[in-house]
């Protein structure tokens, strides 16, 4: 492909969508959004139940919209429709079913983006991918007859189930309290006697929910085997007891973006989190991070959209075009009155 994009965005979640739309609003001419899934917002499509509420604020935290995207409370369906409309703009090219394998700068300072099937070129790159790749699986056998009730994410979960969440990290905590909010009976089991990897916010929520009996914590306990008990999951624990659940969800780690981040040259801290400044700039000039990998914990859609706003402003200041694009912003709002101004 001969086109050199001004901005290429890796990841089609809210952070990626926010960056693409803010770039379009500010008159950036050539914008590319790449995602390995077959459409944008794959997490919402896959893990949110039909008609699930999607709130502007997250866990009671009020988040103000800093950019130009007027995101409001809605449902799964209205949110996806809204994002469809945002991306239905001639200046935003999309490449779905496309997984990025590597990103390297050439001798002219242009990013060469490699995929299995084609290559792209861009002056700036925004990486806004999820935190987790291929999940770890337990060492003991999972009987084939119950595999449909064994999860490594929130796929196929519904209301009113008795669910065991396995793990002691932030993903396990977030799965547990999100499922508890959906009227499920939740137990979180962790093999250690205390949590050692949770951020303070998730730990506070877990103990708050435990105190309110919205979920149960079972610490210092490990699982030794699973069995099929009349179509349900029988979990045998190492303390000699067993419990029967409708579903079990493992959140025991897995491959993270850290290998990819290091491959493309981004420095990470000792927890594998990318190092970036207040403008979401990494150590690689012209390369930014946004969305989940820029969160310390789970965050709202609006926060991810705000990442895009700040990144585009930083990009325009770096290229010296922020003031020249003022008329472009005015023109965009005139032609798109549904946007905030």
C-alpha cells in the first residue's frame, strides 16, 4: 500500500475510536483504524449481554467528557450504533480481521506496520489494545462434558447463575464484582491467604462487596479437580470440600501485551505496563498508548475516549498544525451538528 497515513491506530475499542474521531474532527486527513476482530468494539460485542446498560460513569466515578464526542448512557445496542456512526466517515479507513505483528520505523522516520497479509505506513501510531491475550489454563483436566460451562472470560455469562471465579489478580476481581452486579451468586477463590496483586481500588470493591454479601471470598484454597455433576460443575477443593456451580471462570493470567510492546520498542515498568507521559507518549517518538493498557484498573468508556482527545492534541502540537486546523474543527461541527461543541 502506497498511502502513508497521518495516524494509524491499533485497536478498535473506545480508545481507538476516540483517537480516530478526534483526529477527523481536527482535520487530520489520513486516518487508519486496525483491529484483529471482525468489527470495532469487540469486547462490548462479545462480553456485554443484549440490552446491558452502558453508563457514561464507571463504578460511581463521574468522568467528564474532555473532547468532542458526546457519549451518553445507553445500552449495548445504542452504544454500538453510536460508534458505527462515528466511524462512518470518509477520512477514517478501517482494516478489520487484521492482526499487527510488528511496527518499526524506517530510515525516514515512518512507521512500517506489518501484518500477516499486508503492510501499512504511518507518521504516528497509537496502540490501544486490550490487556490480555491467550489465557493460562489450569494444570488439572477439564472434563469435555462441562467445557461449555468453563470460561476464561465473561462470554456466555447470564443472570442468576452460581459462578466460581478463580484467580487473585485484577481481572479476577473485576469479573467477580461485575458478575455480582448482574444478579449472579459469586464466589472468588484464590489459592493464597491474601491478595498481593490487586490495585487498591479493586481490593476495596471486593471487600466492600464481600461485607455486603454481594459476593463471597474464599482465600487460601486451591482447586484439585473438576467433575460433571448432572450437567453442573463440581469443584473439588484442597481442603476436602466440594461445591457445585453453574459455571466456573478462570482468570489466572495469560499472555499480555508486554511482549508486543517490547517488540515495537516501548519501555515497560516491572509490571509490564507501558511507560508514558501525561500526553500518553511513549519513549518511541510518534508512538502513543491509550485505552485499557493505559488504565491502572478498569475504566469508563469516556476515559478511553478522553485518551484519544489528548493524544490528537499532542500529535497536532508536535506537527505544528493545531492552530491551522481551527477552521477544520468549525467545518466539522457545522456538518455534524450531533457533536458537542
